[in-house]
C-alpha cells in the first residue's frame, strides 16, 4: 500500500536520526569518562573503542524505544501541521487506521529490541567486564609510557625512556603508597630497569640497577635511605579484580531460566521479556497524543508525550527493583504495559474524551 510505504519510510528515517543523536549524546559522555580513566593510567587507551562498542547494545536497549517513540510523534505531528492528516481523513483513513498500518513495522522494531535485550546486550556486557578485568589486573610497569607519570592504585611510576618491547626502562621513579596502616611509603629512584619474565607468575618482576630506595613514614615524616647496585622489585597483580558471573545483567537467557526462582533473576528475566512490548505501547501513545492543529506546531505535544512515555520506562525500572526485592511478582510487568496500552487506546478512540472529562468536572464542581 502506498500510504503504508510512505509512513514506514518517514518513521524509520526519522527514528534512525533521533536514535543516532541519542547515541552520540550518551556515548559521548561514556567516552569522556573512559578518557579520564585512560589519562589516569587505569586502562589502555587502545581499548577505548572496544569498550564503547561493547557498551553500545546496553545503551541501545533504552535508546531504541525512546527514539522510535520520538520518531512516531514527529511524523504524526508533521502530518497534522502540513494538513496531510486532514486529506487522509477526508479520504476515509483515520489516524487509528494509520496506526494499524504501522503495526508490522512496529513488530520489526520490537524484534530488534528483543534481540538486543535477550542476546546482544548480555554478550556485550560479558565482553566489557572481561576487558575491564584484563585491564584491572595490569599493574605498574604494564602501564608505563615514556616521560609520563602513571598512577595505578597506590602506585606512581615514571620512566624517562622505554624500549619497544617494554622490557628496558631508563631513569625510573617509583612511588608506592602504603595500603596497610603503620607501613611506610616506598620511593625508589633508579638509573635503569629490566623486566623479567617469570613462567607461571602473574606478577610484574623488575630488576633495578644503580639507585636509591627510601622508606617514608607519612605520619612522622621520618625516612630511611639505602643505595643499591641491583634491586629486584615484585609488583603483585590485583587479585580482587575479577568478573562477577553473578551479575544478572550479563548472564545468558538460558541461565536465567534455570535459576528463575531467585527474585533478582526473575526481575531481570521479566525485564528482558516484557520491555520490548513497550514498542507497541509507544505506537498507541503516539497515535493518541500526536494530534495538533496547524497553528500549534508539531512540537507542542512532544514534551508532554515524552514525559508520559518516560514514566512508562521509569515504572518498569521501579518494578524491576521491587521484584528483585521479592516485594511483587513478575506479573507486574505486563500489568503496567496493559494499563498504559488501555489508556492510550481509550484516548485514541475517544478523541474528545479530555474535553468531556473537563466539562463533567466543571459541572460537578458547580
């Protein structure tokens, strides 16, 4: 049908533009955060794009419904402002029928959302956690860059130069802040350092040559000094930085079904199954709330409609928290979706319902 193809093309193109803008905004903030971590030496700058790529599906699970709803509102609003809706109505095509024409496209968006939430986003989270874990266990000399002070946890390291294989360093400054109370801080200055490969050992082992070592008491400012020709320094990796497989957001859907008796797992399982149906609710709300007069402009009802749709997402998030605390059951997800769908359908069928309610309230008040 020509009208269906026209509407689908308009909605898809508009929604993709909105989704692209939302991705730039959200991922821009995430990129700035990761740049800060890289500047502090906590992660390798070379994996920044990998981090963004693995986190993108997680953000898309929230961006996609919102972008789709905004696209619907903008397209329907333009139909009213440009008098296209009046022409369609005079031809016997109501706005409710236009909504029905968009149901197949909405089902496709819902299928994409389901794939993101059920498979792609958990996989991305697992890869992200694995990547961050690999970076977290890198300590000290793994992060050294020439002529830069690098901080990693309690360590601060500087090297004047660094060989291509990162095994030979010149002009070393090494400072280790005491983690345990009562222990002194450690400061080492050395002319040269060589990294030693230890089979089966995950620690960083470095042989320092021609330097001085200081132990400093931060409370009394007293210190002890010693000179050395060679000194072997061992830096243990962070054993605590491990991927927590119990993070339900990253668990495969098959694992969730096996342990669905757990309230936290049930909350995540219901979230993945029922949130994609918000696409259908978005279509109903857009059809019901997009009506404007040409003089009002296509953006008049966009913000109120956005607040209503955002309240649906917030309500689903609140339900997820309540279910994880075992306060309510998983039935709350479809109940909220059904409530919003019924309200949208009522307003869509009864275009003058709001004025009638207003008149009734005035009559009761008088």
